[in-house]
C-alpha cells in the first residue's frame, strides 16, 4: 500500500510492505490514539494554499474511493487490559463490518511500528528520480 507522509512540511512517498502477523503488540500492549480526517473523492493537493507544516506526521492514502488523512499517536503507557475483541490472543472481529478503521489501517507511518519488535509490517521510502540524481 502506498502512502504520502508529511515530513517537515514536505510530502514524501512510502510503501508499506508485509502484513499483520497477529503478534498482538498493537492491540494488547500500547495505548494508541488516532486523528482521522477522511473525504471522498480527490487527493489533497498543494495548489499553493496548503501549509503542509500543519499536517506534519499525517499520512495520506486511498482506500477504495476515500482519501484518508491519519495520524496515530502510540503512547508509552501500557493498556490496563488488552482489546476486548481479542479471544485467545486473536482478533475476533478481523475483516468483519465491526472492524474499526484504527485497526484496519494501522500502521500508516514508520514511527507507528518502532516500538513493536514483532510487527509484520515495514515501510520503504519511495525515492523519486530527482532525489536519485542528487
């Protein structure tokens, strides 16, 4: 899946690779809050009006017909209890209509998985031709 991530006021492309391996670290251990802005239709574009510094840390991606803008905040504090939807350490609502967006799209930024040693996802920065020649 391809993401545009806002870093220091610049839009940078990343590809998320891998898949969830059900390690449970994100739903069992750390507290995760999410900021979500979603809009159907067009990608947000910089027509000279957008101050991308206001969007630092957000990721933009398209899922079906919706462009999402998300920013997860993974906290150092630990959950008192694991997610109530876990049964025997596995998600009981995975890929159902009940499966929330926070779980469906996590992770959307390389920093989202920094503290999860066993996460099956990784991110690769997409280098454009201009960067390769510099």
